[in-house]
C-alpha cells in the first residue's frame, strides 16, 4: 500500500483545544426570539386562515419589535465600542472598564 498524508478534519479548535463560545447577550437573544415569533406568526396565520389574520399580525408585530430593539441595541453597542476602544463594554458578569 502507498503511504499518503491524509488531512484529518477535527471538530475541535487548534492544538486540540475545544472552541468554547461565550454566553449569548441580551441583544442576540432578542433577535432570536423575534425570529421565532415571526415563524410562529407565519404558521399561525396559515393554520387559522381568515380567522387567524389578526393573531398572525399581532405575533408578527411583536416579533418585529423584538428584532428592532435587538438590532438597535447592537448598533448602539458597536458605536460605543468604537468610541471607547480600550474599554470593555460587554462581559458575562457585568460591565467592567480597563483604564
């Protein structure tokens, strides 16, 4: 048999260490819940047909509002992070600042 080098793809990060993702922020959670509400509104409107029109609009409106708040929060966070380059503005425990 021939000796060949095989590229092994691993689900872990470099040097065998697992890549761990930090906890979700409230902004990411709001956008996720908003998307979920939009999907629920789609199925509620389709399932109830004519009688569910108002229910779908209400749930869809709530979903859009949640997404809008999350997106505006992300924009404000990005602008404040750019302004305060050396200051940590987002941590799991709370806000901390480095002087």
